[in-house]
C-alpha cells in the first residue's frame, strides 16, 4: 500500500467498523483522566460486535512493564490479526497513524505478545506487561528509486524522494536500513497513553539505557526491570520493533 493511501484506509475502518477480514467492531469514543495531572486521554473503545473475548485472557495480573511494538501492517489488518478468536495473541492498545488509540480490551488482563522464544517466557512476560502496538509497516526494501514492503516487491510504499515516509539509518539495524516513519500524531498519542498507563499501574517512566535499548537483554535484568521496553529486548532475532529508527528522545522528553 502506498504511504499516501494509509489515512484513507484508516478512515474506512473508522467509518465502517470492519477489519480486513470483514469482522465488525463497535467503536466508542471515550476520555479518561490521567492520574496526578490535569490532563486527559482520548481513546476509542474497540469491541467485536459478536462480543467475542476469546482473543485475550480475562485474568488480572500486576503490571510492571510496558512493551512497545509495531504491527508490520496497516490498521484493518492489525485489528484482524490481534483479535483472532481463541488465538490469544493480542495487545490492549493499537495506535493508528491518525493518532487514534484503539483499546481492544482492559489493560488489566493479558495476552501473548512476546513470542515463544521470548526472554523470560512468553506467558510470564505477557502477564506482567502491557503491550502497545504502533500501526506501522516496519522495515522496507529499496528497489531502484522506490521503497517496497517486505511482503511483495511490487507493493510500493513510497518513492525514495518522499523522505517524510521513511528513515534511512546510517548503520543497518539487524540487517535493515530503511524503516517506515511513525506520524507525529502517533508519537503524541503514545506519550499520552504512556502517561496514563504509568500512572494507572504505578510503572516508572524509566527506559533502558541506549546501549541496551536496541538489543536483547539478559533474562535476570529484563524480568526485574520496571519501566518501558520494546519487543527487541525480548527477542534476539526475527523482530525489529522498536529499534533506532524510532524517535525515542521525543517520547522520553514528552514524559
């Protein structure tokens, strides 16, 4: 999909409530106060019309960590992938490129979101953490003067001249050099969501130091860490979310 077409794609989801599989969702705007501040957070409650709750686990666990991801997709497919019946691979929050925060289920509950090879275990990690997915296609491949998605060499994302849609790293990260950018509205919404969650669950607004932020972290350190991490800290390979192409300083300074 062309980067210029994504907002139209997202608008279609919000207009129809249908994901890429045709499943219908009830979309309900809400606003909640952020504890300890005068600020509020706006979000959209996103619930299947068929009232299915089988894609997450309705058990409450103490939350010690927030884990940032990107979806490697587009919003309608993101919602479909993260609400598969009985699959239980999901997160409570997806942030669309237009800045809308979708709340899929209560963040007090849990689901698998780290993978079977996750440091410290997928189940234990899922229970103690809150996953946030940024809707983003992820890394891109350059073919001539175009950047294409990893799914199909004919799936053009943008031209190399459209620098607002990608970041080229000086040094490749896990073998990849081109990454789709996140939007300013996504960053602003993520900051708001992190403020809300850290206050709600008493999670420190602490990040891993930069020399550890982009790689897998030793189990003892990662399991005991209280703060904000990302998927790559749990996986030594096969994942790129969220690495150095992300504007970490914007988030850190925003909190």
